[in-house]
C-alpha cells in the first residue's frame, strides 16, 4: 500500500471482513453505571454540587466493553472473566444475553463483587466516580475454571485479546498460560496492559499502552519523540514481543516493531467529549483488522479512526463499521516514516 495515501477500497474490504471473525477476550469484567442529572445549586452542607437525577443507565465496561465493541463491529466474541454472585453480575449476563453473546466463559466467584464503576454526570460533565471492587488475585479454583474454558475456546478462535485492568483476574500465572496456548495454536495475542504486569507479556503479538504506561514500564518518562522511541525499543527488547502501539491522546499513536517497522498516525478526532473506553475501541478494531488479514499499518489506522469516533460520544461507547466507513479520509496528512 502506498504509504502516502489510504487505499479506501482496501480499508472497506477489511471492514466488510469483520463479520464473523472470532475473538477470545480474557480480562477484567466491569459494569459502568451512569447517573445522569443537572446541577442548579451548591449544597448548604458542604461546597459540593447537588445533582438532580433524571435517569440511570448501565453499560458493560472493562473487558466487557471490548466485547461490546467487537460485537458492534460484527465480530463473534468469546469472553473469559469473573463476576460476583450479585445483581450487577446478573446484569452482565442479562446485557450480553440481549446481544446473543456467549457467556460460557464467565465464572461466578462467590467471594468477590462484580466490579462496578458509578459515574455521576451533569450537563455532559463527570462530577464524581464511585468504585466497588475487590482487587485480590483470584483463587486457584477460579483460575483453573478460567483456564479450562480458554483451553477449549482457543482452538476455534482467530485472535486473542488480554484486557488487563488490574482487578485481580489477569494474573501473571494466567498470562503465562494464555501466551503458551496462543503460541501452541498459532494465535496472535494483543494486550491492553497494566504497568504492574508489563513484564509478564513476554512474546505477545502487540501491546497497546498509552504513553504514560509505556514510559513508566520502561523507566523512561516519555516527553518527546526521542524518549518515545527509547522507551518503545527498550520494551521491545525486554519483552521480545512483535510490536508495541503506543497511544498518545491528541498526538495520535506510534507503532514500533521488532522488525524495525515504524509509523506514526496523527489523531483524527474533531471534538472530544469523553475518552472513557477509547483504548478498548482501539484494541477491538485492531484485533478484527488483523484477523481479517490487514497489515499492522492498516489495522492501526482503522483502530485510530475508530477511537476518534467514540471519543466524540459521551459515556462508554461503541461504534459500527458503517460509522468508520463514513469517516474514512482518502488523503492523509502529516504521516511520518
């Protein structure tokens, strides 16, 4: 593909190939609760706003937001994760059931709550967030059930995503086991990482950290192009992974491969309302693109474009291939080699 232009017909072909691609998502299941309202005055009890509630809504978050994104883009999802024996856990099953998403890999743990993040929104602005969670590592019996499901599912899927939110489900032991299974069955593995586990992601296909996470993991604060390259190359060497795609917010994203491939994609967002879940959208579109035969460059371009769309929406959001097709730009400006 010409590096100075996007081949629109080629991108359309990739997007149309998303349908039916099978993605195994392992990670931390969370639910995002939104309380919507308005603020007209400050409390006389303390200098805090009084939010008049107008409605409440629930969306799937964390690894389940990745699942939601893949499903919305036309992929078939197999999820492995943990919920508590509670009403929020039942919400996960209910919401996934509405979309006919397979829930066989969801393990119920009676000793932990389903992770719940409650956001209070007034006038399209987040006022406060409340978290209910238990971040202890899952016990061996839960780990064995997760691994049993993954061992069976990996034989039939096209690609694996590890969605790590450091909530106790994605442990170094399970990461090692999943990577071994991926290598055994020749499956690409993409990881949305957490800094605490960075050095467990040995020999994966691609990591998708933001620049803060990559800098911290490498021990090199990323403040410019030079430190960005230094941090990326250090992580590539230490992890022996195929590539690392570092997202940089308004500065776009940069890919560094162990084969010396490098490219930078500038941000495409026109207006930013909410960055919640943007990383989930990137890795979802990236996985489906790679599973559809796209190059790393094409996959990253589609992931970047998808993220630029969802951050223009309020709340944890998804998008469709039709929305991406609508936003495709034939000419691209500012690419770097």
